[in-house]
C-alpha cells in the first residue's frame, strides 16, 4: 500500500489493544487528510449544530438508545471526493488491522461516516459492548480470532463535542463478568452502569486521532453540548478475510450507490478490503475484467490484466 503506514502507530499500541481491548492512536491521520475528509462531510451532511443541546435523560440516568442518535450515520459510497469514500480503507487503518489480527488478509466488513450535531439528539448512551450486532455468538477469548473497530475523529473532539467514553477490559473485569452486558434485568443493568462509571475514560482528542477497540469493550456515546457543535467521525471495522462468523454490511446489497467513486480511485489492496479479488486471483479472466471495466469505466484494470498475462 505504498509508504510504510506502520510508522503511524507503534508495537506498543497493538499490545495495548490486545491487553486492554482499547487504545488511542494519536495523529494517525495528517492535518491534510483530516481537512479533505471534513470537506466531504460538509458536502454529504450539509448541517450545522444548534445552540442548545437536547437532553432526554432521566434523573441519575447515564443514557439510553433511541433512533435519533443514528439518523446521520451513513455507509459509503458517497457522492463526494475519494477522501471520505476511501478513508475507511486508508493504508494506516489496514496496517493496524493486519498487525492486530496477525494476518495479511483483512476485510472491511463495516464502514460508516457518523456526523453528530448539537441539538439533533441526546447522544448520551449506556455502557455497552458491540459484539451482539457483529456476531451471532460471542467474542473469542483469543483477540486474533475476533475483529477490530477503529473509530476515527476528523474534527477536534472535546467532551462537549460527544467524545466516546470507554472502560478498559482490565477495569471492566473488576465490575462485570463475561455475560453482564447481555443481562436485560433493569436492576442488574443499573448496577452494571453504576459500577462501570468510576472507571470511565474519555477519548477526547484532536482531529486525526483514532480509537481502536474490540467488540467486548464497554463504551458509550456522550451528548454534544457545545453551541453549534459538530463531530465528524468514521467507523471502520476489520476482520480476517473469510471469517463468516463476523459481519455487518453486505456491500453488494448497496449496489445502487455510486461505487465508481471507490473503484475509480482505490488501489487493488483497498478494493480487496471490500472483498474484491486481488490481481492474480483465478477469478480474473479476460471476460471478468472486461465486464467489470464496463461497469466501472474509470477503474484501473491494468494491474489485473498484467497479472493475467503473467507480468
């Protein structure tokens, strides 16, 4: 994928992800990359935050889920530049996923741009784990057999701008057993939320920071209270290619979206993150290349044809 993107994070970052289930990757993206992605967010969402936040919490309540929190959550492709369309398959994200999952072949199984605006919703959520909508069973005790979510900030995010709060796995182990997140008893959930709160940490960071975490880490969204506030973030979830036990988005289901925005600019390695076969795979023949080229006239088929010819 060109330049060595492992220089944007350290071996200690990967070790922290393995040990704690979560780590902050500061300056994973350059200021120029952040500016380009923000410009695309402005095009896609074209919104500004209100002056007054919305608060739906009850007395002493940490937060709750409701549909308005997710109304500005969208999956690519987008009708904008390659910056936002391909940021989820950025080489630095792919490099971290490969290092964390200890494989060279990763699949981007979920990618979403999430724009939050003050006053659109009360974004305050309860602590929760993500595995219940990423797998039908449960996370493996071996992190390499799981997946990695990387949540990326492209605006400066303070606690007034809805910074995600999280609890490291060693801290949550002091409070919650392995099945606590699935207990639906209201009293048990209230006890869990109260127990986790003292261990909560904020991910408030400058633009360009990413939070890498596992699906069994407790975390929660917080409300935007800054007047006119906005938070631009992208979530990219990776698994080992071929692991059918983990999933979220079937990219083929979204075939009516402008996929040329991705095919016309992605490298073969980036397309492979979406499940497209790499050059040299037996899938590629003169016919399959021609048909794909017809579908995406701006696609650079040269590497695929070169591999077919043995070049």
